[in-house]
């Protein structure tokens, strides 16, 4: 007598098992896509903010104390870094 679970002719529920096997892989790809999307948006937002702040400080042309000078130099370095990142960006 053959056992039911050894019977190869019945494939009831095989689609459900295949779906449960593929589901984690699909969710992983969705999560990775979401992370790339959020990272690209964050890079664009930071680059825009840095460029705008650099324009404001460069328009002033007057640095009154050391703290403003450090901030201006920091913003300038960020603008240089963001421009170099733009050349190598995933989302040009």
C-alpha cells in the first residue's frame, strides 16, 4: 500500500508552496528597491540644501567670526563632495 504523501500524481497545493518559496525573495527585492529610492531622494535633498546654503554664504562675502568661517568652509567642502558624488551617482 502506497502512502498518500509519496503519491507523485497528486500535486495539490504545489502552487502555494512555490509561492511561499518565492515570496521572501520578492520582498527582499522590493525592500532593496525601496532603499535605493530613499537613498537617491536623500542625496538629492542634501545636495540641494548644501548648494542653497553655499549660495547664501557666498552672496554675503562677509565672515564676521571664526564660527561662521568654519561653517562656510564646511559647506564649501560639502558642495565639493556632493558635486563629486553627482559624477558617480546612481541617479544622474
